[in-house]
C-alpha cells in the first residue's frame, strides 16, 4: 500500500477521535462497516471515493482531514 494512503488513515483516525466519534459512528455516517474504517485507519485498505465523500459530508472534521492530508 502506498505511504500516502497509510498517512491518510492516520489523519482520519486523529480527526475522528478529535470529533469524539467511534469507528462505528463514522462507519454509519459514511455508509460502511466499522471494520472497513478500522482497516483504512490502520493502512490496510484504500478508502473509496464514495466512502470519503459521505464521511466528509457528514463530519466537517473528516473533511478537514482530507483537505490537509
């Protein structure tokens, strides 16, 4: 996996925690499963554009993470 995706996962985790969201809550907001969020945050999966878009639309802090990653 490319380093950039792993870094994005770390940034998403940090912003999710700052927003006070669990992986389950972020998964619900993004229309995915919490295990998928876990794999993204741990650099084991690349997030899909749809998941990123839905997460960003429902959580301004995640949008900030995407803008700064």
